[in-house]
C-alpha cells in the first residue's frame, strides 16, 4: 500500500514531467460526484497539469461546478435536473475543460477536442447544453430529450451494445481470478436493459483518450478506460467500496470487477481499506488518499470571516429568529433503507438531540432538506418532540454554507460509517468542532495522527458530545483550533497530490506516456 511515508513525487511533480517530456502532464477525470473531480482537477491544474473533466449523464446540483464556485440566487428546481439558466450564478461560466451531458455527446465532444476539430467539438457541446436544458424542464422530460438522445443522435443500437462496451473488456494485467470476475460481469450485464446510459463506440473512446497520460475514474467512471484496455488509469472510490461491490446485482458485480482490475485504487474513505482487501485487491495497488479538498481556499475564508467578526462586524449567518447556539447537521437524510455506501445514521443524531432537549432548551438543530428519507427524519423529529428545535434549510452552495459553519457551535456529521468526508474537512479547516463517528484504528494508512473529531456512534454518545459543546461555549477544550491545525498538517495540497502523482509516475514508468 502507498502510505503517507512516500512523499516523492511531491506536488511539483508535473513540473518535472514537463521538463522531462517537453509538455504538460495530461489527466482526464471522469465523473464529478460531489464535485470531487472538480476540486482534484483544480488542484492539479494549479500544480501545472493539464486536466479535463467529463461528467457523463450526471446533472445533480451538488455535482455541478456552480455549486462550488458560484454565488447563486434563484430557484434551480429539481436538484437532480437543475435549471441553471433560470438562476443567477453571478457571472460564473463553466470552463471549456469541463464537459457535461449525455455520454455519447460528451465522448464525441472530447474526441473532437483531442482531434483538434473545434467545429465538431462546439457542435456536441451545444447538443449537450440543449439536452441539459430540455432535461431540466419537467414538461420535456423524458419523452422529448430522451427521444433526441436515443433516436436521432445516439442510435438505439448503442443501448443494446452498452453491456459489451461497459463490461471492461479483457484486461491484460488481470490475474486468472480477475479475468473470471470480468467474464461473470460481462455475462450478468449482457442484456438490453441497463442502468448505464449508452456510450460511444470503441473508436470514439480510443480517439477521446488517446492524448491523456492518466485517466482517473470516480466511482465507476474508470469503466470507459477499462473498456478499451487503456493501461494508465486509476479508480477513485467515493464510498462505493463500502457496500456496492458486495451486492449481487449487475451494478455491484460490475463495480467489484472494475476495482479488481484497476492498476491502482485510490481510497478516500478510511473505513474502505478493509473492504478493498476483502475484495482481494492487492495491497500494493491500494493508495490511501485524503479526500480532495481545497484547503487554501477554506483557510482564506476562515481568516476573512474571523477578521470581520474581530472588527466588530456581524457574526456569520444565523437562522432567522434563532436564539442561542445551534448545531449544523448537513448530512444527507438516508438512514433506513439501502446499502452501507449510502446510509448516514441521521436517526442516531435525532435521538441524541432529543435526549439533550430533556435537559436544555437553549439550542437548535439545523438540518438540510435533502436526501431520500427526509420524510422519515421529519416524522422522527415530530415523534420525539423536537419539532420546535429543528430548522430546515434548502441545500446551500459551498460559498453560502461556510458562514453557517462558522456561526455554529459545532458541526454534527454522520453516524453510520466510521469515516469522514467533505463537510467534516471543511468544518475543521474553518476551525469548528466536529461531532461524527470515527474509528481511529482505520486511520493509520491515511494520516500520521488522528483528526481531532469528537467521536460518537450511539444516541447516548451523541447526547454527551452535544452537551460537552453546549457547556463549553468558548471552546476552551480547543477542538476547533486543533481541527484547523490538523488540517494544515495532515490534509494539505501536497499530502493529497503527492500520493496520486506517485501512482501516476509508476504507471508512466511501466507503460510510457501518451504518444501525442
């Protein structure tokens, strides 16, 4: 396993690559789940790499660059199909290195860009934009937009061939057992019905990928590289190793086969290393990687907001009419149904808060109205007598969320998986205490020291942590400061990029670079 003890190459490695090969390192990122690809690619671009992001068939607002970069006002409608054209994004414009739309359009747009055909690239970019707008309108969904995709532009025959294109092909690096897993995956998905959207033909994929030195697939994004036997790719897990790969479903079997076949697997969730080993991924192909996170940006925001408050300015945003302290609870509401990859344990938090409410009446809980089981959470809140203590907010953009974090007494994250993700990182970087479930024994491959998270996993423990924060309103215990210091020490840009670049360097040493 590649540990943090291997600091070479450093984040300056793209400069060494350019001096050695006379051009920039070219990296393709596939899939922008929770904007991780956007963050990771942005950091790599700042380090000197030439990065492109493609996000096929994904339109959720939390996976859109606008959600991270723009100050948005106005209603974008359905979060799965946001109508960005109806909102004010304050001048933000998606860069040309971010491509988003139906898989056939995106792949052909990318292939045209790599073939240096600007007219064809523009044509498919326009089609993707038109499709997104049609899909975002309930009146046009799904008959009109889907008809364009499946009948006029993306021939229906592509859907029938999708299994063959997405079943990873024959991987020359796989062992006999891995080849058997791939064969099973091909057989299990050899139907006309699939959850995956149609993909472009093999020739289009090969042209689209031909000039990239490295391909990073987020979630199942690397399936496209595996399908054409592209050798220099990695799979970056975003929770999919937690439960999906063990499901006896078409998607689960495909995910398991994909991770087994990947030359490197980047694991960003601390509780997923054991799952990777259980999946029989060799340890030398496992890279324990901190979640992609733009720490310099968060540190700058913390300084600016702290300076405003220090000069007697208003405190960061607080709920209208709120009196006293509040806890920010940003986890998606999903706690009863589904596999471990998705569950957040919101019920544990609600039950813990109810225990505290029997002792104190001077606090509020701020929840976000997103997730498949918000109805279940609302019902439990009412059942336990917390209705007047809970404030529900719509999902907030990254820029809008940070002042709420700064104004909170603590951020209360999730209690299902022994892991922490983006919100916990943001909260620590902004100097706020974090209450969440955490198994410190699983952290060793990732960090030299454990993060100062206030660990809890049961309602009783959650209640104890909430009371601990309420009884220490000035944070004399130093949880917030220790979190900020830990982020600077353990989760900086170099810690994130150096481990990825070490894997890239190994792949390039073994397989060479792109030819052009």
